[in-house]
């Protein structure tokens, strides 16, 4: 899990009221639903980036390079 995703989850958790007994349940539910939606977006974004990363690594490999630019094989 990325540091950014963890920070986002912590930010949402910190935004929730400390004393839940003083909060209307509907307001708390709305806050939690918003937090879940935001975090789900970040998770999808991480999955997309992982896929793009793997695709780019594969292209580099087919071209004969590793991710540092080192030549893996001569054509």
C-alpha cells in the first residue's frame, strides 16, 4: 500500500469526531461513506499505476533494456 494511500486513510480517520456519542448517526455514516469512496478511488488509482508500470517494464524488456537503462541483450 502506498504511503499516499495510508496518509489519505489516516486523514479521513482523524477527521471523524473523537466522541461518536455526540454525533448523529446519519452524519457519521455520510462521513464514513465519503471516506470509503475516496479511499476506494486511491486504491483503483494504485492498481492502474501498477498495471501501467508492468506494461512499461515489459516494453523496456522487449526493447532489450532494464528499468535502469542497462542493455539486457544485443540485437
